[in-house]
C-alpha cells in the first residue's frame, strides 16, 4: 500500500457494473418549504379542517402562555415552551388516527394535549411529581422524552412490531434540529428504512439546539436532505403553516400505512421564547431576529387566510379565544393546588415485575416512613 493509500487519499473506482440501489431523485425534498396558506392551494383546502386547526392553535398559544406563567410562579420546575411552533404540534397530533402512536420530545406537551392527554397530566413530569404523569396506552402517546432523540428508535421498534403482528399502526416521532446530531437519530432512520417500518419522523427545525444555531450542527442543504442517505423520502415544509404541515404529515402517515415505509419531514419553524425558563436567549440571538419570525406567526397566518376567504368571522375568533381562556383557567386552578404525593409511588410502574433490589429499597423506605410516623409527637 502506498503512502497516499495509507493517508486515505486513495479512492478506488466502483466496478463498471455498479448501479445505485435506488434512484435518489424521488427521495429529494423540494427546494423551498412547501406552503398552503397564502397560495392557490388554500382555495382547495377543507374550511372545516382549517377552522379546527385554527381553534387548536389559539388553544395552544394560551396553553403555552399559561404554562410559562406557572413556571415563573414556581408551580412547574421547568417548561420548554413551544410558542411559535404550535402549527407543528397541532398538525402532528391531528394527522394521526386513534390507533396510531405519537412519540414526543420534552417540548411537545402541546401535541400530547391535542392528542387528548389531560393538560395537567401532560405537565406532571415537568412539575416533578411523576415519572410520566399519564397512561401512555390510554391515548397512544409515549412518555415525554427528555434525552435527545432516544424516542426515535422506540418509535421504530413499536412500528416494526405492529407490522409484524399485522396491526394497522403508524408511529409519528417528533424531534428537534438538535436531536438530528445524536446517534439515535441515525440509528432510528437507518433501521426504519431497512425494515420499511411505518414511521414518520418530524423534525421541528426551530433554529437552535439551546444556543447552538443549525449552521454549527450540519452543512446539509436541509435536514430533509438527510433522508436520501437512508433511502427514504424527505419533505420540507413551512412549519408555521398549519395547513401545509398537516397535509404533508397526513400524506406521510398514509404512505407508511400502506407499506411505503418511513418519511423524514423537516418543518422550518422558530422557537420564539427561550429554550426553557433557565435559558437567557438574549445571549445568542438578537431581538430583531425574533421579531422577524413573529411576523410569520402561525396563528396570524391561519386567521388571515380564514377571514379573507370568509370562512371565519368575529364570532368564530371570539369563540376560539374564549375556549382557550377556559383551558387556561382550568389549568391554572388545578396546578395551583398542592399535590398529594405518596413517597411509595417512587417504586410504582418502574418495572412490570419489580426487581429484588427495588423491592428491598421499597421495604426500606416504608420502614423509615413508619418509624418517622411513630416518632411524631401526639
């Protein structure tokens, strides 16, 4: 072997008979994010669907504002807001059938709520009261995932298992742009494509992985382009256009359901608020950048489209806002109540069959609690 070969500069040519397994052209995303609102495609949209999306966007914005306020009041330990990203959250939940599964990240409590999870239960993990806070099987929503991208292989495994059983189930997994830099992202997409698992991967590209901008994470033309390397289609969509996101995700879910395999969808959006209440976003981005994205607000885009087409009047706007206020009032009232916690719940639902070490720890804690009660003054 020559010195050049040892240094890695040697690049042997493939055999003459080599051909790519798949023509990559159909897998490539559009050059620009797909849009519906403000285009001719909006005229063909279902007015009832758009009104439903609008109502959920308004509820979602109020939900985010209330959860943020409760965090400042000490009722939540932390809250990663999805303000500005509501279109992705709402569309992801509404694109699924009841039998499908949603695999959210820590920022996707709104998607879980739209899916039917009680708002208080959706926030219980962020309050520090329970491991999850809700029954994943009741609404087919996997536990909120705090580690980056680890929910993606779980989604692939569930979808692959469902197909082996003959169940007509699709899994939709949500991840942020920062999560695409994790090894779990690669492993999940590779497994999904090889197995042709019925999975949809939704990347909410909100511009930052905490304080790290996308340009410092990847040099790819778009995150949707990464799909081609795994052998699946990539779709690029305006993440603030709820109608467009819903259409793209619905198509991807149907594609997976009929055996077409996985799809990677990149929704270009923006995180208007800080990463969490523990983050100072002014250290890494300018107010002018945030203000520019406020001009592309998902609620304003939808409301403008509906009113201009005569599909929404003042009464409809008022009804959506009143419903959102009712949601906030209920959330505020219930989270302002001090929870009744049982220390023994630490050991509940950890394993289907508790391990010997867990049983030993449970017995030790029970003995300590009983000893403490006996020592209390009467």
